[in-house]
C-alpha cells in the first residue's frame, strides 16, 4: 500500500497539487457546515417538542398560516 502511494505521489511530481488540495478542503468545509446545520435543527426540533420546556411553547407559539 505504501509503495503504491509513493509511486502515485512520484507521478504527481510535476503537477501543482495545491488546487486539488484546496478543492478537497472546500468540499470538506461545505460538508461540515451542512452536518452542523442538520445537527442544530434536529436538536432544535427535539427541544421544541419536549414538554419539559413550556417556555419554548410560550415564546414560539404556532400561528395559523393565512
């Protein structure tokens, strides 16, 4: 496995890998943001539906849509 990685890196010797690394990092950052957003809203929904938090229901009453 290590030999394969060494050969792969050696073949990339003439290529600037900075752009590739930056693209991968950008994808990872975007995915992390998505995961954090999903986790936040899941916890928010769970908290909102928990009857142990009546103050939440008072502060954020459901109103009918017109």
